[in-house]
């Protein structure tokens, strides 16, 4: 997976997430909310992120938000 984040930007923890009481997941990029997941998508995300290390979690959130390759295109 190292080749996905060639510049190491995701090691800076630019993504974060929050789970609400009603099981919604808010995903933040540089402290700005960029996506809300609910129902099945929120459950899938939480199941996937459980147990990941910090860098793998960053990769998952980048992929979910669609910011997976920004800056890496050629």
C-alpha cells in the first residue's frame, strides 16, 4: 500500500471521523466535514476501520471520500 501514498501525506493524519449516537459517521478532512455516512455504509465503514493502524485508517478514509489519489495522478 505504500505506493498509493507516495508523498506520505496520509501519515500527517489529515482525515478524522466521528460517530454519532444515531450511528452516523462524519468524516473530516483537515477539520472540515466532507462526508456523512449512515445506515449500511456507516456500518461497513466502522467494520472496516476497526483494528486498522493510523496510516491504514487514513487510506480507508481517503478512499471512502474519493480523495484517494489526489496529488498522485500522472
